[in-house]
């Protein structure tokens, strides 16, 4: 009777363990240098103990839109650059060219 009671206790104590599976959640935001949310970034999460790896794309933030300039747009941009250089050179001639270094 004592052995049966012990076996019943082990069985009842082990049942909750069957529902436990090793899992984890990763929560956070992927952002660019300006702090804007960057969607579609490749994310890799690895378990160092089991060497199991999970890869996914981040899903936060608005989708990015990329545009291609038309030939007309390229000409307008080139014209604007040329006009800016002319203006800059005129201002430098009046004020003297500033010696400065800008790093980004």
C-alpha cells in the first residue's frame, strides 16, 4: 500500500511538469541611428546552451518607401546643387571662406 501511495504521489506531482516546455519571448524595438523604428530588419536569436537559432524579420513601424528619381528629377536635383554651389561661392567671396570640418 505504501509503494502504491508513493507511485500515485509521483504521478500526480509529475503531471504539471508535462505542461512545461522550454520557451522564451523576445520583445523590443529595432531602431535606426535617428531613433525611428526600422521594420523588416533581420533579427537572429540564439540559445547559447543548445545552439538553437531562430531568425525572423522585425515587424514594427511603418513600411519604408523607396523612390527612384526620374530623369527630370535628376536634372532638377543637379541644377539645385549647381545653384547652391554658386551661391555658396558668392557668399564665401564676400565673407571669406570658413575653415571648418564636419563629420557625420
